[in-house]
C-alpha cells in the first residue's frame, strides 16, 4: 500500500509530506526513502517507507485516507457476513483485494487496498451495475477477512473448481474489454505514430482527467492526447494482452515484449507496467533496428576522439567504460564498437538486461534475476567459455565490478557502462564500489562519457549573432570566428514544429596515462582528475558540444541544457 508523489494530482499533497506534517516521519528519512524508491522501480513510496521500517502500515493508511479523501476502515469494523453482490466474482475479490461492506439500494460500499486504482472501481461498477463507495483498508486486513469467509480454502474440490471458473470468467471479461474493435484501433493508432514521429518511447499514464498518451522524441517527452478515463483500463489491458502479460494482475509491475510491423518496419516494443494511484502506467520502449546505425563514424565523434576510442577498442585487454545518464546512447555506442570487431577472429560474449538488438556472430546472454541468472553469476560462467571480449550491459554492483576487473587482468577486453556525470567520475564510482585504486590503474584503459543533443532541422534553422556576453560566458568564443553566426531552431512541417530533427552525440574521452594513474593512486578526487585530463588535451563534453554549435549542427541552448551537469566539472 502506498502512493508515489509524481502520480498524485496536483491538488493533493504528496503522501510523504503528509507523514512529515503528522510527525510520523523525518524529512531526511523521506529523502532516503525517495532515493531507495528510485532504485526499486515499481514500488510505491508507502511500500518503501514500511519496508525500511520508517513508518507503520497504519501510518500510511491514515495518510492515504487524508490524501485521497477516502475514509479508512479497520478489520474489527468489517461485517462478519458481507452482503451478497450479484456479479462480484470471488476470484476478482481475491486478486484485487475487495471486501463488500454494505449494500444499500444501488450503492455498494467496499473495502479496497488501492481505491485510487481507477480500473478496480470501474470494473466493480461494470460487474455489479452499482454505484461504488470505496473505503481504504490494509491489505493484510482484507486478506484475513477473505480467509475468514473461506474464499481462499483450497481444501474443498468444489470450491477450487468454482474459483477456477470465476478466474476464467474474470480474465475473459478483461479480454473482451480489450478486444473490442474501437480499443484495438486506438492502440494500433497509438503504436502506429512512432514511425512518423521518430519516437523512442510511448507512455500511457492514468490521471484523474484520463489516460495521458505521451511520446519521447529526440529525448524530450510531450503529451500527444488524453483519452477518456473510461478507455484507460481497456487500452492498458490491450497492450498487456499483446505483450503476453497477466491482465488480471494490476498490483505488481510486469515486463514483456511486443513484436509489431508498423508501416513496413519490424519493431520490438519493450513493455513495462507499474501500479500508480490512478491505475497502471505503461511504458513501451521502441526498438527499431532499421533506424539504429551501429557505425562509430556516424555518432558525432570528433575525429581525434574517434581515433583514440577505436585504438582502445583494439586493445587486447583492459576495461573500457562508457558513462552517462539513462537514454544517452551508451549501449548503442558499445554495440557500434563490437560491430567494428572481427567476430570471426574473436570470441565475443555479451551479458545484457535486456538484449536490445541482436548482433551477428556475437554470443548474447540476457540475465534473468528471477531464476538467479544475475550479471555476476553469468560473468563467472562465461569466463569458462574462453571469451576474448566481454561486454557487460551495466556494472550494477560491487560483485560485477570485481569480476570485470579480474577478467581484464587475466587477458580479456571488457566493455561496460556506468552512470556517472563525467569520465573522471567513473574512477571514483569504481572506488565507491570497493575496487582498490591499484586495481583500477592496472585494469581501466579508458572512459568515454557521452550525451545526446538534438540536431537542428536543416530545413528551417535560422542564423543568429550571439552576444559578446554569451560568447564569453559559455566559452563559445574559443570555437567561433569573429562575426560568424550560430543557428537557432525555428520549426516547420519537416520537424513537426520543434526545430530539431534527430540527435547526435557529444563526447569526452579520458585515457589513463601514467600521470593520471599516479594521481588515482594518490587519492585524487574526480574534479582533480578531470582538470588533469583537460590539461593533457581531453576535449570535454561541453567543448565538444560548443564545437557542434559553431559548425551549425545544434543550438547553444541545446548544448547548455544537455551539459548542465558539467558546469562544476
């Protein structure tokens, strides 16, 4: 039970703030819980707070009651014999944690664990034909009350058979809802837009006013349309059916995949669902191999940076890291690096979560934590497969990092990614993961940090003269000749009014030389390592971006936006 602040309507105070105001939670503990929630996607903030032992489930219940303006109810207030409600299936009661409290005329009062889930309330209305008055209760209380009714007794054969029939009927009802022609057309329309829009992600987000359909294009997300709330459950259920997910399960996150042919192109859609206060949020990541070019010379590298990076990829052993935030193209860069290696002359194995694109001649393994196939366990196994080159999708923990270092020291080239803001920050991150400094200097050969910036639309970009203040403050004067214009976005039909069309990379490549290794052994921090690398000739992310501004590829505002976290580097 719980709620995430991002999904709560603007008029409602976030759940965590209510708990702080009630004196049930310290502000610093709330920040700690929010950080933990970011590391455990799919869990609501209330669930995280209870798991961390910072509040009780009753505290969360009371806060939710205040937030949602829905009365709470305790187990001792449940009627021992609930009213019989035609159309309310026992399986639906169990799967969605529903306990009928009272039936007066056309009004059914029920205890719900998640009354903010619009699907449950809507399904109750459709199944019973009644007006629903929700009360919020603890999951454990509802489960205990349902057990008291014998609805979970597996000992009676007839009961079990009846439950199976109820479950089947409930799932069929959901399938019918998701299989209606208007719903199918709408979902096909939502997915069909991605090719023309060049979208990388589709977001279906339920809120009080309806289901928001949003697309991420060139790294920027925007709302395209808002569907009526009555369609929300049907649309999300349709997507789950296509992804072969359990459409009856709406309380837990699920992951799946859809293969679809859209306008002559074969697309893979990676589907993720998560419960929110208004229903299920669905995100579809679009994987379109035909639109991805695994060619390093098409990724925006400066010529000198590209030459150095290629030299690192050709090294026989060591660790080469690519860093940057989510969505900065790290995996695509690693794929492009692997594509340049002769797979016939090398044994190449990748460990990924998930495998996004299949590469010819390369052994790709997808981890599966649910069955114990973790990054670390897979890496230990593949070392016995006699690999020359190992690609690790992400160094997520200390154990994976330790195995990667051991692999590099025993003659393997290891490529992987890390989430750090700068190339130098990767060295400190490895230390934080428990890797000794001498092991870092012995194994790491280079770190590439990258971001993606939007390209200006060539059809409508317009010249402008930067002010002397802007030139000096940004450092653009180092790359721009006197009187030379830069370009700004305008917007036209070709770029759908955004002024931008496609993206390119900006990079900084830190190569570990003897001086940097000595500084690492001496305990230098990231800022000192960064400054030393720049002094030795490293082109920074910001400077690589400014070069692209001077050449007319992108705008100054775009580079400043994407490299904002570099201002203190």
